[in-house]
């Protein structure tokens, strides 16, 4: 009797497991797939954006990518096979905001929901240069407000400039004619968006919408792509001696077109011979990281500058990296 009981119990358990497994398979086969998640995107150029997302389903046959501009309707612009979670959207229009979303699909239909919506904007072609996987501005920053419209004060007095702990800008030698060629010089407090002396006030953003102040890692990525810091400077400099003072060791192979805008410390110095650009990285209470190039050297130098100095700013495209 005991053996019969055990045999019946085993048969029952086997049938139960088989039934449950078959039910799961049937459910998966007859259901629509789950929607993808975590849609993100990288702007590769003024005409190309790469999208990627997380696959939340095990039974999709493909993914469909939808796109719209402004208040227009979403239209399908492409698809990928199952398990392929990236898509390159090409032939885009420069200086345009695109909105994307993705859904999954199988023989039973579309996922009940879409992924999150993602906004990405393409930069203006005339204002940018693509170097490796980065998009850089062709010109030094030349704004008088933070991105939200808050004014950045222009400070001409050398004494006032030296004592600042909030953002400010100036022209080299306080001469607007230099701004036409070289853009403005900013202290690092402007780079950091520090616009008042109240530590509880949120900082502003200096870079225009869609752009960011390059980090030290951004600068390193640039110089590594150009063959290392020992030669990157020459690849980043405008050629000739119309602005740079001879000898100007430069090829400008990158198209970065660095100009010798000089800098502001206790006084203005270096125009024609050197330029420095800020990074977003603070290194101490009174210093921050920058990069510089000189007329007589092929190097791109790592520059530890005092925060109250005035340096140029060159932006890189894309939101601030986390």
C-alpha cells in the first residue's frame, strides 16, 4: 500500500509540473511582448542619432522605431530583429529636435505600451566639427547669459575681477573687437554656473541647450583621438600666422581651429601666442582644470588654472555626462 501511495504521488507531481510548464509556454506563445524600456540616444553628427533600449520581453519578433518632429504624429522610421536593441537613424536635418519611442511586436500584435519617449536635437552643421565620436563647436563660446537667460555680468576692472567668487566674462583687453574673433573670456565660476554667493542657490548652466562644458575626460578623448597630447595641439590649431605669432606649429587636421585668444590673470596676456580652455572639473578650492596650446609647441597641455582667471570656453555636443 505504501508503494502504491508513493507511485500515485509521483505521477500527480509530474502531471502538475508538466501542466504548469505547458501553461507557461502557451501563455508566452499567445501573448504580445512586453514593451522595451530605458530608451536612450547619442547624437553622432548633425544628421545621425544612435538609439538604444532595454529588451524586456522574451517573445518579440522585432522592434519598431517611431519618430516625430514637434507636434506632428509619430511615424515608423525603422525596425530591428528580435534581441537587437540599437538603431541608427540617418539622413536627419541639422538643427532639429526629434522625439523617439520604440515598441516590440510579434505575431500576436504590438506591445501594449511603448518605451519612454526620448528627445534629441541635431546641431547646426555650420557651427560644429565632428572629431572621432565627439561633436565640438567650431567656435569659442560667446554668450552673455546662462542657458535660462540669467545675465552674466561683464567685469572690466582688474581689482573687481581678481576678487570675484561668482561668474563673470570679459573681452581680452576689454576690447570688443577681440570678442568678434576669439569670443569671450569667462572665469570658472561662470563655467560652474555660480551666479551668487548663496550656497543654497542652485547653480546655473553656462552651455547652451544641447551642449555641455567639456570635462577633463572629454578633452582626453579628443587628444587621444588626435594621437596623444604630444601632437594633439598642432592638430587643433589654426594654421598660418595671421593670428598666431610665428613659429606656429600647426596642421589643424582635426578642423578644431584653435585660435590664440590669450587669457586673463592679474592682467591680460598671451594673445597671439597661446590660448586656454576651461573644463568642468574642479581640482581644489581655488583651481580648476583646463587645456592650453602654444604657438611654438605641438603639445596640448593640461592646465591647472585659478578659478578667477579668464579663459575661453569651447563646448562639446550632448547633455552633461553622468
